[in-house]
C-alpha cells in the first residue's frame, strides 16, 4: 500500500489540528510548534469524541470532553480518564504534500 495525500502542508496551521480521513479512518493531523507533523487516530479512546476538536499543548493533543491528553508521538494518554492509546501513523512530507500510510503504524 502506498501513502495517501491528505492535504497540503501550507493548509496546516501550527497547533491547529485538522481532521482527515484515509480509507474511512478518521485521523487527527497536527503540525506542532516545532513544525513537525503528526498523525494520530482521531477518535478518543474514552468516548466518541473527535480529538482534532481538542487542544494542542506541546507534543500532546488534549480531548476537550474530559481532558485526557494524548502523546502525538506514542498515541498514549498521559492522564485519565482515557487509558487506551490511539494509533500513530507515519507521516511523509513531499514538497507541499502531506502523505499518510495508514498501514504503517509508528511505535516509539
Ligand atoms: S471522551 Fe475523551 S477524555 Fe472522555
């Protein structure tokens, strides 16, 4: 499987998550304050909430509903109530294109 283009890098504002879908899987895309782009599963593991509606804080994305912050690097929640990780996907940047291969999960 090859990577899928999900958006242009220029569409991604720093610390403003963007919800994209690849093969029906919702993904939260985040360009952090170091200009690094991360892709994690968009659905909070505590409830059916879109993490891309939450807040970026350093290299975490916080669910607005009950405050669990998920690491953008490992997908692990750093605090309760969520305790299951979300998947983390490998991101490729090709010029101004942001690509994700949902078959490649990143492990830290
Ligand atoms: S739904 Fe995300 S922390 Fe509860």
